C-alpha cells in the first residue's frame, strides 16, 4: 500500500509542478498579452492545481489501514476526492462560460476589445503541448495504479489542454482576422466551457454512485456468480450484494453446501471461492460468505 501511495504522490507532484508554472505563465500572458480567454484559461489551470492538492491529501488518508472507526478501511476518501475534482471542474466550466458570455455581450454592444499579442498565442501552444503530455502520462499511471482519483485528475489535465486549444483559436482569430473578429477571444472561452462542464459531470457520476452504495455493474455480478459456482462443493448462491470502496470491491453472499459435511470441509470450499474472487478482483477485495445447508425436499 505504501508503494502505491508513493507512486500516486509522484504522479500528482509532476502535475502540480507543471500546473504551477502554467498558472504563472497564463496569468502573465493574459494580462500582458491582453487576452481575456487566456486569463480564464489561467483560472482553469488554477483549479487543476487545487485538485492536485486534493489528491495529495485524500490519497494519503485513503491508504491508511482499517481501524476501529473504519472497519472497511479508508478507500472512500479517494472516492470523495474524485467527486470533489469533478465538482471543481464543473464550476470552473460554469465560471468560464459566464465570463465569456459577459465579454461577448459587451463586444456586441459596441465595446472595443483589446487585440491579443503574440505572447498569448505562444503560451497557448505551450499549454496545449505540456497538458496533453501530462494527461497521457497521468492516465497511464492512474490505470496502472488502479486509482480513480489519479485518472480523474488526468482528465482534468486533458480538459485544460482542450481549454487552451479553444484559447489558441480565439486568440489567433482575434489577432489575425481584424477588429471585428476580436469577439472570437471570449467566444472561445464560452465554447470550451461546455466541454469542461461535461468532463466534470463524467467524473462526478461514478463517484456519486459509489458514495450512495451503488452495486457493481450487472456484468461483473454475473461474473461473480460464475466464479463462485465454479468452486467444487457450492451448489447454489443467493442474496448477492456488491459495492465499491475506493479502489477495492466488497462482495457478500449466501453459499449453499451439503449439510452433512464437516465445518472444516465447508470452510475449505468457501475459502477456495474467496481465493478465486480475489484473483479476479484483487487482494484488497472484501469477501464475506455466509454458509447455508441445502434444504432437503
């Protein structure tokens, strides 16, 4: 568990360092380079930085072993962190939308928007390349470590790359197409905001389901039944209940065995079923099996 925690910290710290540099560059480019879209993009990068801090804090808590107050461990702290990332991402998108609409309306009312400079264009390109590379690195490591929070953070990096792409289009249009096209700068922020909100929703949805004790998908529950019934000696099973606890799963069910076998024989049979389930769902899976004798007709 400690090795996994260290790897998650390493991945997240890389993202934190990149975000810190981009925040400074984007704010400078937005202010000096006269680009409202770049300022909004800087705010989005700031939300990335905040989510990195959240991951660092909550992953440390989620890796703690079970204790008297948390019999099933602390895995759901990571789930909670994932949900918080989604919420922050959604609100960042809403903020970008509101700011972009306000500036677009001001432009339509006759307000002359400033022309962005080459500095804003260059920083937008740097942001796209660095955040896309960071996304690819983080999502690969997150899947390898089986960390939903790290994968969610990777998608936050991707959304920032998309945001910067929209910023690049808006800045380039405002720079090279003439004064009447400077509205493209705030419109770019409006268009990108929809993608950001969608990403936030996609991240929040599974986390909310887990926190509300949603069952595993039907396909996985069918697989559980096949694995259990493949163990020699278990004739039937019922009352299957499943849920996810962070990166682990919890499975409990009633197994029916012949009533004339000894307790040691019955225990050996259900232990084999438990072993097979952990081979499929990981050593951290929490398996609870209640043994019942088969009822005679």
